[in-house]
C-alpha cells in the first residue's frame, strides 16, 4: 500500500501541521523565537473569519427575529459582541485568540471600513431631501430638542467623565470631549428609522414624516459636530484647516457640480433598462475616490460615501445599484464591521461599582435626552400622546450609526476601550428596545383601530 511507503512519522507530522494551520508561518520575529505572519497566514485567517462571522450573524439575527421580533441588523450588532472578548474571548480565550489574532485585525479593519463605507453610500442614495420640507415647524422643534438636550447633558457630564482615568484620551480638551459625547447621545439610527417606518406603512403618516425629518436633521448635526471634533483633534491648526476645508469643498462639489456630472449615468441606465458593467465600474470608482479623499483629508471614508450617495442619480439607477451591491454589502461586508466593533468591545473592563454606575448613568441619560426630549417636543407641537410616544421611541434608537461614530472615536484616539464599551452597550440597548416599545406605545393600538397594517413577515429580515 502507498501508506506503507511513507515515512513512519508522516501521520504524526500531518496531524501536527493540521493543528498549526492558524499558527504564523513567516520568518522569526525580532525575539528570535516566535514566527511572524506570512501573507498566506492572513488569507487563511480572513476566509475562516468571514465564514464564522457570517454564520454567527445569521444565526444570532435569526434568533433575535424569531424570539424577540428584532430586525436582522440588531442580531448582527449583538453577534459582533458575541465573537469578541466580552463573550467568546471570556469563555474560550484560546479559540478566540487563534481565530482573531491581533496581527490579522488590520485586514479585518480594512474590510470593515469598506463595508460600512459602502453601506453609507447606499444610505446616501436613498436620502430624500423632501423630508426636510414636508413637516416644517414640528420637525424642527423635535429635531432641536433631540439635539440641544443631549448636548446640554454632555456639558454637564463630560467634565465628570474626564476625571475618570481611561475613558477619554489624555490629549482631549473639555470642549472636544463635550462635543463628541453630545454627538454620540444625539445620534439617531436614521437608516433603521427609515426601514421601520417604511415596513409598517408609516411613510405618509404624521409620525413617519415627522420622525424621518427630525432624524435626518439630528444625524446631519451629529456628523457635522463629529467632523469638527476630528478636524480639531489633530496635529495642529493645519490639519484642522485641511480637514474642514477639504470636507466642505467635497460636499459643495458633490451638491453643486457632482450631481450634474453623474446625471448621465442615470440616463444610461434608464435607456438600457439595466446597469451595465461599465456604469457599475464608474460608480464604484467614484465611491473609492470619495472614500479616499475624505480619509486623506482627515475626516473619514464614510462621509465620502454618504455625501457621494446623496449626489447620485435616482430612479432606475438606484434600483439597479441596490440590486447589484446591497446584498453583498449587507450579508458579507457589514458583518465585518459589527465583528470589528465587537473585538474592541470589552464589557469585562466595566468591572467596578464606579464604572458600572457610569455605564448605567450614560444609558439612562441617553434615553432621557432623546426619548423624553423628543416626546415632550412632539406634544408641544400639537401631536397626540400616542404619536408623541411613538416619535420618542423611534428617535431613541441608535443602531449602526452609533457603532460607526464610536468606532471612529476609538480609532482616532478620542476615547478609550472602556468608554467605547459603555457606548456600544448603550447603542445595543436603545436599539433592541425600539421595536417592542414602539409596538407597546403605538403599533398595537394603531393596528386595532385600522390605522396601521400588520407587520410584514420579512420586516425583520
């Protein structure tokens, strides 16, 4: 037999090699003992990571949908934490360390930024400026309440948080910390908000229009504040000028010039009835250039993706783009972002009575600053109690947008891992509570009276 012709230790060596598949196989490192990672090691880890990430996200998302009535994206947010040091790393540290070694995370980070940047590009293509005009004064009042209250709260608690070691960077100033914290609390999960409103047939209702308009205003304000913080939290005024100037120049170019330059792409799709590979290639080139530019000037790639998305042609172009790009972005790329966030989430670091109190305080303060403020503002503008409660509930959800902003803060060194974990926890809790609380305060009664149709079976997908 062939096996008899092999050396006696072949089987043992084969088993040994199999056990060391995830070990580094590069040359020895500076210490002369441990091996470094070879290019092939990164690809081996990357493909295995993707498989584990997608399986975990789909399973946790299905469980959340089946038993908690949560959208798939909420389950994926939780799945990221499950794969991180807060759960998998806590109970199975060797497995978690072998699957997600620190050396491979730069590759995962790049994929995560590509995923969230592309997702925000798709969000931008669905952005509707008419929401800013349709509800007028009511939306402005709710929006201002949803912005002013969180920033007022941040003014009160930021000085206290700055005194706690490890929450903020040692280099950050009080105004910067206040602005960043205010932006985190003021943020609304606008894409998720739009999805919930659309799925429940609320697009033309007072609640739907007002919530969408106020949510768009709040998110725009939060991202503008974040851009200012990123621009000023750099190496001197030159960096700030380049960031703010470059960001404004890009936004103005897209709004006033880019829209006209990109219009022929929409006409080409309309004429052919489909998006050709050439149009798709041009679109993706524009996205990559936009992401590069905003990253290069010191803001962030997602701003480039979102702003470019708002300038893209509408109609058939967006329909074809979503058909070709969105499934891959949502199923493959975006879960990488959730996992990268989860790998940086260390809930085990919130391990003292003081830190637990701070985490609880941030959660309660965030809910009060958005839910109560928007509810009271809606009541003051003449909305009935049930509608105002529904608006407050929807505006309180942070979702993916919160994870994006806190990841930027951690990446840029504005906040530390402990505060990052607290804000991720706040994002998950406020997002998980949105759908069931909405049903309690508005949805159930609206369905009984016929104002609202049944939730579609795919609403949580």
